């Protein structure tokens, strides 16, 4: 039992040594992780030999258990580990948070976007012209025909009129 407490205490010390808790910070402020972050911009650390998000570790330190659900940030700050800013939820809850906060990348802000806003507007205009088929337009812009169809049908790039 003593060995387990020692391991937990080391985890606690290691965790909090990587959190920016400057003088005057309050429970309402974000407590920012100042060590490595993953590819999505969330803090991460080794947790008993396994890489884990720092929000999950903060939740564990607060509650004593590892949540099987997502740990969501009420502050919308990916590096915040303030336990009072963290809540549990399903994947759908997390997606609803993203959508309600307008955090879903659209258009050129999406990491895999190959088209500019102007190109999409041009594609929409070309789709209205019966002289050009989907195949021709796709070849002109170097994208798949399905991309052109989805733009034409208003299923993607909806934010552009």
C-alpha cells in the first residue's frame, strides 16, 4: 500500500509541476498545462506507463477514478487542467459542445481542404452552367467528382452562398 501511495504522490507532484499556477490565479481561471501537447493541442503525459490526456489525469486526481467518458472543457481551452472546468460527457456531448461553440473548422480552416473559398464559389457557379459536367469541373480543380457533387448539392462548404 505504501508503494502505491508513493507512486500516486510522485504522479501528483509531476503533474502539478507542469501546470502554470502563477501568483493570484483563482479557481475560476484556466490552469494551463505548460509541458508537451499532442497533435490536437491537448496536454498529454505518461500515466502509469500509458500516454493519457492531462484532462483525464486531472479528472483522476480530482475524483480518484479514470473516467470511461470524455472529459470536456467548459472553458474551451485545450490545455486547461483546472478540475472545476472539466466535466464528463459522451462523444456526442463533446460534438454538441464543438458545434454550439462554432469550433468545427469550415472551408479553408479545415486541415485537409484543397480548395479556396473563391474556388468553391466558382465551382458552384460552374455547376449551374449546363455546359460543364461534374467530371470536367473536378479535373479543372484537381479534386474528386464526389467533391464537386457534394459542393453542388450543398452538403459541404455550406457556409458559402
